[in-house]
C-alpha cells in the first residue's frame, strides 16, 4: 500500500515552488515518513525555517510552523523549545541559511545541546536569493558571485556540528532517498541536538553554471561520492579520496539544555 503523504500536507499549498530536479521534495517526503514513524502529533510538533528554497518546506506541511528571518531559524526554534519544552521541534533549511547567515546561531545550538533536530539541505549554493556562493560551495565551483571559480575552502557541516557540540550527527543524500527517513527518525528520537545533513542538488543555479548536463548526471554524482560509514572502515585513505561519508557519523549521550535549564528554574524558585 502506498504511503499517504496527503494527510500531512497543508490543503491548498501545492504545487510547490521547487524547480524540476531539485532534491528538496525528496527530503520533504523523507521527513514526513520519519514524522509518521515517530508518531508525532501535529499540534505538538513545530517545524521552523529561515529563508531560501529549502526553508519553504514548512509552508507545505500541516503542523505548527514558523517561517522566520534569514539565518534565524535556530534562534526562533530555541525560543519555541524553551517556552514549550514538551514540543517536538524540527528545523529545516539550506547550507547558506544554516552555516553562513545563521552560522552563529547554529554553532551555539550545537554547543547547548538543546533537544531539537536540524535538517540542513546542502545544495552548495544560495538557490533562491541569487545563486551566490555559500560556505559549502566546493573550491573552484562557479556561482553568481564567483563567476571565475570559488577560491574559498568549503565547510564540512558534519565536522562543524560535531566540533561545536551536537550529540547526533548524520549525513545522507537525495539519491539515497530511502535512507533519509531512517536518519531523520533516529535524529528525532535522540535526546539532544541532532543534525542531519542531506546532500541534494540545485540544477538551476548550481548545475547550469557548473556545466552539468542533466539532473541525472547530478544525481549520479551523489551516488558516486557517497560511502556508508561501515563500508569506509574497510577502505584505504586512497580509496576514500574525494568520497563523502554517509549514515550516522557521531552519537553520544549528554545532558540536554532543556533539562538543565529546568534545573536552574527549580533552584531559582
């Protein structure tokens, strides 16, 4: 029996704005399946985003949703979780929104280990706001603001999250669609700040500038560079050159900020 996505979609909001070949729709379906698996109630689940193509996602979902200022999703989500710690809080956004304009909020959400899940759709560019390069644009790649090639080294979102203090970090790709809901499910069930990076593609503002011939070619690129963490354990450094690890990359149990702050309130009383 086919999965019923309609019950989670806000009436009258489709069709979506994403370009043909964009991976964001794949991620949205994975998120819906994960929410269904976790049995989250609509009225007790907040989905928060900033600005950008990926950040349009909450507008299509029939939950408590916040479409906030550019880069401020983690700040708004922190406010929701602190005011209503019983709520399930999920952030969604792109690499530019999360690691450039929102980079400061991102690292401090990781540091606090507040009990939320952040899904970052990394398509290596600012897709909606003009095709500018982001902190995740590969070195040498072209964008509207780097027409001769990006000179900057790219962020590794997963390593950044681990270094900043997130207690659950995973990575998947839009090509490996059936893995997305499993990673998000585990992230939601984890008690602490969870980061799930999903590598997907922007065929319009990234693919065209960087001479990809088709969406299929871009999807095959994701397939070719992705290596599951367990498989990577048996590979040499030479074999892993140019590859990207996928799956659960890091997990630890540590007191989460919501519970620790509740103790402060109790002492103050």
